[in-house]
C-alpha cells in the first residue's frame, strides 16, 4: 500500500489551501491507499486558555475526514505536526496519534523537544523531524527523536542526501512525505507499507519494529535500513 505520510487540510492547518475531501480524492486518483493527516499544532493557533477547545476542533477535523475516507475505501490515519520552540524552532511529525493522545497532551508547542519525546514514549508514538534542513529547521537532538523525513516539496528534496547521511549516522528511520498543502506541487512520493495497516497506531508499531523502510520518490522505489542503505 502506498501512503503519503504528510498532508494538511485547511480545516485546521491555516497554511493549507485544500479540504480533506480534495486531499483524499486527489490521493486516490494518484494510486495511494492511505495518508496521514498531519495537521499543524502551532502556538499561534490558540491561546493557552483555549487549548482544550482547540483540541476538540483538531479531533473533529480528523473524524470528519476519516468518515469521508472510509466511504472511499481509503485509509486516513491520525497524526499531528507539532512546532516546538525549545531549545529552538523545529517541526515534528508524530505517528501513533489517538484521540486520548491529543486530549491528554500538555501544551505541546510550549514544551521542549525532550519533554515532547517523553510524552510520545508514554503512548508508543513516534517523533520524526519534518524537513530537517529547511531554513530555521536544522536537525535537532537526535537522542530525542525516532526518525527523520525526506520531504519532497521542491524546496526540500535537494536535502535528501543530507537526511540519509544523518539517518545513517544516528540510526534513525526515514519517512517520506509530500507535505501536501495544495495541488500545485503534487508529486508521487511517499512510503510503501503492509496492506494490513489500518490506523496510525498500526503504522507507528510497524515503523518501530521494521528493519527497513520502503519509500518512493517520484515513483522511484528505495529501501532504507536504520543504519545502512540497501
């Protein structure tokens, strides 16, 4: 099954220009069997006193998208992209998200990378640094992340070899996602995972246990071991 691990819908992500319906329809047309809805969690999206109500809005956007995807026989999985500011600014994709993960979470944008990592560990969720070599997104402390992303946006794909080198050095797994915000930069890239993966928890378990990840970038398939390129 081909999945895109990094898509954003405009019901939550303020930078997205597409609805969840458009994302799902477009991905189905492109031959994908699933995607991970990685809507943003950024500190300017809500005031701290409104965090709980924002969490419910975040969950509701996924629930609506999931029901639409289910009608289309498409596996839409629950994720979140958290922007942290300590020790410096960076974005992290979290796999293995559930409603309880969101509802019980601290103010994730206002805690450190280490604290976010420790919270993820409680749930068996996995932290992956998104587009790690993008401007202002230099690689963070690899001791407090599980993986690292090859982002296939045109402005990021040229960093692919830097990502691979860092993954090899630090024993991180590699994910691939399109960082999908609109239809102007659509590209056929993502990951290939077992057909029996049904949700984000299944995906996190697979990523944690597999000895390699299989990806496709502009339809070219590659396999990455956690330490050695196969």
